[in-house]
């Protein structure tokens, strides 16, 4: 009986908090096996874009530990458009300031950072977009990365 009430309360809280984020079109993060992002490991996402008129903000999410050896991260972002064309961006995201203080929220030695990729961008076509992320740090194994992902929200 008590367990049923606890589960019901958790489901209700989840619904309440998820409905508060009405601007979100898509957000998903993928865990990195053993906290080491291999250069061969692509993180793939599929986003359904309803129209080409709405402006969106596009973010890169990363969760890293203090074992991450650099203050930034380079990422290859491969985008497959609904018409089959492919675009590739090389993006640098800062993770720490010049004094070595991590950006984002921290809990223990893990830091969550949401970094702006593009603001107010319009997708050229409605439909399904495939987005793949690869680490581009010139090392085959990138330690200290727990998870990475993307967030796309309606611009205000």
C-alpha cells in the first residue's frame, strides 16, 4: 500500500515537472561507457521537426568528471536532413574557465554543462533529422566524459 502511494507520487511529480518544459522540442543524453568517449563511438539522435518557421535554440549537453584533462571539448556534429543531405560542423565548447573552474552545475566531482550551439535557428525542412556526435579531441579515448547529448527548444 505504501509502495503504491510512493510510486503514484513519483509518477505525478514526473508528469508535473516534465510538463513545465513546454518549450522543449527534444532533449536526450547518452551515457558514455566507463566514462571514456572513444573516437569511434558516435552518439546518435533522431529529432522530428514539425515545421520550418519556428526558431529554435540548440544546445550541447555534457556531463564530465574532474578527471577530464582539458578545459574544452571539440565535437563533430553530423546532421542528416529529411531530404538526405548531410552537413558536418566542428564545434568547440568551453567546459572550464582560465582558472580551471568548471562551468555548469556540479555535484561531487561530476559537472553538468549545457552549452549553446546555435540560437534562433530555423530548420530548413520539416521532418526527421538525424544528428550524430563524435568527440574530436585528437585522442582515441577521451577520459572523464560520463554522458553527452543535445537539447532543442523553441526560442522565446
